C-alpha cells in the first residue's frame, strides 16, 4: 500500500518536474517510502511498548540513541513489516533487557570500554553505513557523519557510565552496542543489504 502511494507521488513529481530523471526519481521514491513508512511504524512501536509496560523506557531509548543512529546509518529491511519488527526489537528489546540486566561497577567499565573500542573500529570501517538505494556520495558529507558518529557514540557511552539509574544506564550502553552492530558487514549480509559507499568508491575511481 505504502509502495503504491509513493509510486503515485513520485510520478506526479516527475510530471511537474521534467528535469527529474529515472535515477533521481528512484531516490525520491525511496525517500518518500522512508518518510511515509516511518509515521505508522513509530505509532505501532510505541503502542506495543505501552502494552508491554515499557513506553517511557522505549521513548527514552528512541530519543537518546537516535542521534548516533542518524549519523552512523545502518541496515534497512526490504519490507515495511520487517522494518517494524526489526525496529521494535531494537528499541523495545533494549528497554526490556535494560530492566533486568545488572552490572557491577567494575564490570560496567570493562563492558563500556569493550563496546567503545568495537564501535570505534566499526565506525572507522563502515560509517556512515548507507545503502545502494540511497548512497552518500559526497566526501564532505561522509566525513562529517563519520566524525559525528564518533562523537555521539562516545557521549552516549559516557552518559551510560555517569548516570546512576541502572536501567537508564543500561539503555544507553545496550542501545549503543545494538546500533553499532547494525552498521557491520555481518548485519548487511544477514539482511541482504549492500553498502552505498561501493558507489562512492566507483565514482571516485573514475
């Protein structure tokens, strides 16, 4: 349903703007699907979290992990249902697990240090983790997003150590780890995605 709506809107845009070629139309169509698809997805996720009694924790996770997620990128599921399920697992799963996980102070420092090192490495290799559908081709934009990925990831983990509330602390730490995993080559292969930077490399090689 969403695909058909976006296809109709894209054709109208092409009709009004003849300079929009097929390649740009594909990007517009993909962008429309993301925007229109996000609205019901967010409502569904928060409705499920409310039923499960973790609405506030899910909302907190969504707000505080989003900056890192926005600049570092990550995999995309190929269907809206799959996307809803994956995003629900990401945010609601984080909220539920954070309620019951207990880490001693020394253990938490070790865990955070390990996650930070792993995340720094993955960001260096893959961030911003785009897709072939919407590749990030400008060198400056890639550099800026990668830099902010380092910053937001580090700040989120530092907050996870500073905040005394165990549940909130866990939300930040687990959420950072989950987001880093979404940019890895393993997750891209698992979800049958391809990095957009492959197009970036081709463009700069010619």
